[in-house]
C-alpha cells in the first residue's frame, strides 16, 4: 500500500499491539478482493532521523516477509505502525511478535464470527429471587 486513502481505509479495524509495533487489519470489500495481502508500514518522525526510520522499516519488512506467509489473509490490508523498540529488539523476538500479532488478530476474528458472547469484565449479574 502506498497512498494515504489506502492507509486510512484500514483505520478502525481490528488491531494488535506488541512492544515493537502496532498492527491494524481490515478486510477489503468484495469488489477489491483478490490477489495477495497488502501491507503498509508507518514510521513517524518522532522515532528518529531518516536513517533510523529506514532501518526500522527494513527490519519490520523482513520480519513480516519471513512470517506472514500462511498467516496473512489474501483479502486483507495490514498497516504496521512502528515503535522505537523495533530498532533494538532481537530479530528472533520480532519474528515472535509478528506471529503473536497475526494469531491475536485472526483468533479474535474467529471468536467474534462464531457468535460466542464474551462476558464484560467487572459486570456481574445478580439473580432475582426471594430475599
């Protein structure tokens, strides 16, 4: 993905967070489905200078290229927002982060599609009965 409207279309989708990055995913409309999964990488200037940002981008792209095959869905767009920890994090840990993020994204999707009701934290239902 390269253009701003493509990135903005993914906003508000399912997300997963790791120490090195935040990933958001949104399924493309049926009219645009097909081909392969699309990835977009965002590294803000807050993280560092151009050299630092490009190094983080290269590391994340390599981690996703090594891990995404078989985990990424062809009908989805993914936006990865880098964090500064991606610069110094060991590559093996980055690979684990990517695998964990995909599992969390797609596991949540399966749960919500199956119709299982999730209990809300902190809410208990008091039974009505004779007191």
